[in-house]
C-alpha cells in the first residue's frame, strides 16, 4: 500500500507514467503478495460500482479533453463575478 501511494506521488513527475498504471500495478502486486484466489476475487467483485467509476472517469476525461470543463469553469466564474463565496453556494 505504501509503495502504491509513493507511486501515485512520483508517477507523473519522476516516472512519467499515468496514475492509472500505478493503480493497476499496485492492485496486481496486492493480489500476488497476499496470494489471494483471483477467481474468488473476480466472482465477489462489485462490478456495478467498478463499471460506474470507469464510466465516470471516461466521461470526465472526455469533458476535460474537449475543453468543456474549462468552458463550464469560465461560465461559473463570470456568473459569480469571481467571488469564491458566491461560487461555492
């Protein structure tokens, strides 16, 4: 777990790899080092939650890549007049 957290911190700046790769490597290491039964893990995995978050990350990544999130941020800044208190309400 500590190696995975350190990997998250150093992933982009030192290693130049995406954080998702570090998460996958950390998960694989956890399964291997604990000698878990991978077939049982796959059966008991909450697939609904996993697919929900996968879809959410894909959606947010797409919105970011197309610049829509920047447009929303600029619109909210304009509506609030740059006042962080109003924007937070």
